[in-house]
C-alpha cells in the first residue's frame, strides 16, 4: 500500500504563516459566493497549520493537559470570494498573555483582503479551566507587530 502525500501545510516565514487554499462549491452559497462560515473554517485550518509549523503538536499538548479554545473572534468581511478562487490564509501571533494569545488572521486573494479577524485563543486544562500557557508554547511563539503583514 502506498502512502498518500500530506496536504499542503503552508509555510512559516519568520512570524507569518501562509496557507494556500482553493474555493470549492461546498464553500459557497447557491450563487457561487463564499458562505461566511467557510472563512471561519479556513482560519481554523490556518491556526492549526501555524502551530504545526512552530513545532507544536496539538495532540501532544492535549495529552499533556493543555487545549486551546477560541474565546472570541472578531471578523470583518471585506470582499466576496468566489467559487474556484485561489486564496491565502495568513496567520500571525500579535500578543501573548499568561493564559492566552491573540492571532491576527487574513484571507487574501492576491493583494485583495477578503476577510480579516482578531482571534483570542485561551489555554485550558482537562477541567476546562484557564491555565498558564505552557513554556514550550511561549518559547516557540514569534510575536509580530500588530497588523497582519500578509
């Protein structure tokens, strides 16, 4: 049995992670315009691949007692993405606090900003209580200036 190649994990360049994707019919409404919830899913993928690129294995973190949850997300939809567009999800960490981090995310089509979000992710323990950010997370995060540079 042959192995299948892993999906494109994107690329981390200093403090900016870029994840390419394409818009499929399943991402759109009947008119071929991207449904708003699709942006949220894509940003989740961007956050996951960003952590992976930093060498942070979320399964290992969870096994060790740390999980990340989205506490808040502030999204601004700027332009409609369309079926078959090639997009880029850009993710940067702009703030790191004792028990949380703030990520700045953008969905881009070329130089056009389609959507942007500020996402507050909290570290919680097995009992769903806030906890200090693990040291291995703190040391691997490379803070970016406020304002995504994608």
